[in-house]
């Protein structure tokens, strides 16, 4: 009977640990997303300031190029975030399989 109780307690502890880990991962991901969004906003603000300063008709090509670069950077960041999310999910799945299997 004692052994059964111990096993149940251990399994419960493991489950709690797994849930806590998942929560931590989600929190970390949310924090990263928020940080990235803030960084993007800051970059955009700076770029807008630069744009407003240089109101000459010659530099339209550069403006477009800078905007393109910004878009590319955004896409790259999004891709990186997606990859990280996928990796975390895979790790969690592997952990679950190892515990239950």
C-alpha cells in the first residue's frame, strides 16, 4: 500500500513538474514575442524619424530600399520565432513521450 502511495505521489509530482515546465516555456515565449514587438516598434519609429528629417526628392530609392530591408528583417524575426516555437514543442513532446512511454 505504501509503495502504491509513493508511486502515485511521484507520478503526480512528475505531472506537476511537466505542467510547470510548459507554463514556463509559454511565459518565456510570450516575453520574447513582446520584446521582439517592442524592438520592431522602436526600429520603425527611428526609421520614420529619419524619413521625416530627409525631405529631399533625390532619396526616394534609398527610402524604398530601407523599407524593404525593414520588411525583410521582420520576416526573418518571425521565421526565427516560429522555429523556436517548433523546437520547444518538439522538446516538450519528446519529454512527454519519455515520461509516459
